[in-house]
C-alpha cells in the first residue's frame, strides 16, 4: 500500500485554438492511475479520449492543471525534459501500428531505445524477450512488417512499446484496425502483461475491449461522466 501513483492528474483542462475557434477538449479531469492498473477510457467521438492519452503520454501539456508521472511533475516549459520523461516512462500503441517497413521486426523493436539515454540504470529487455512477451516465435524478428499479418504487426508494435521498459503502456484504439480474432489475441496479450504487473490505459470504442480492463472511465464533452470498477 501507499504506493506512488504512476500518473496523477489534477484539474486538467485542454483548450485547442484561439479566439473564436477555441475547442475545450478537456474540462477539469481528475484521475489517478496506480501501478498495475488496467484502465479503459471510453466515450463518443470528440469527447477528449486521445487528448487525455496525449497528456498522459507527455506528448502534450494541459492548458491548466497539473500532471505527475511516477511522482515527477511533467514540466510545462521544458520540452526536452518532457521528451526524456516520455522516452523513459511511456510506451505508446497506435491504431495504425506505425511500424517502419524498411526495417526488420528486430530493428523496429530496438528503435525507441536508440534515442534514449537512460540514467536510471534499469536493464532493458532484449528483442527476444519482448517477442516472447507478445506470444510470437523468434523467427519473426528477421522479417519485415510487410511480411506479417495485421494482427502480428500490432503485436510487434506492442513489443516495441515495451522496449524501454515503460512505467505505463498507453494504447489508442489498439484493435481499431483488427478483426475480432486478432482483437482477442491482442487483448489477451494486454491481459497477460497486466497480470505480470504492467500498467495499461486503453482508449476504445469497443465494449468487448473495455471489458478486459479492471476499470473504465467514460468521457463526455471533456469531462469524466462515469467510472466503473476498482
Ligand atoms: N490539434 C487539435 N486542434 C484543434 N482541435 C482539436 C485538436 N485535437 C483534437 N481537437 C478537438 O478536441 C476535441 C477532442 O478531440 P479528441 O481527439 O481528444 O477526441 P476523441 O475522444 O479521441 O475522439 P475519437 O473517438 O474520434 O478519436 C474534439 O472536438 C476535437 O475536434
Ligand atoms: Mg481519438
């Protein structure tokens, strides 16, 4: 008990644009994500789900309010420090995989840490360990993303997201481009990662996907309008 939260958001708002064209994407979000949490974020299109995920991932900053990751305030002014925090603490999984087709699966998996100068001395997992974590055979490491299926690509993208040993995995519609069998396989991987202690946030429109999470928050018009689960 008394563990430090992985993420802590207080009164977070996000306003895009200026003048007459402003959009209030988030309107006062309070949210705590604890170690080994598995959280689904649901809500209609435009309700602020991706905006929230980008702020959790230090890819964007709140207009007002504050956010801490692993007890460290995410700095508003210092973009270099934010990039460093993101590289060390965050793994991101996108709907459209975003793998580089010119590189092998191994190179894709190892890419994120080539840009990372870690100073916390944590040992990073090997490509072999990562590919096992996403339930794939080692032979896949030598293939290119164009030589594997969509479901396999998303599993490789998850392995890449784990490459930096992140504190939190953030996933924006990770099954949005997958059929139901592949969605089930990908969600099974999130389940086993979470059982092994990973902290996961999944944005989804799909209730079957949300059902894998231990708790769900619902967004509407930039506000949390419901919370279910632990
Ligand atoms: N870069 C941006 N500039 C201006 N407005 C934006 C920007 N990004 C998002 N918005 C607006 O902010 C609101 C929230 O957008 P967001 O992308 O967070 O919604 P979402 O819940 O992820 O929707 P979807 O389910 O369609 O992905 C929307 O009204 C959107 O049009
Ligand atoms: Mg979105």
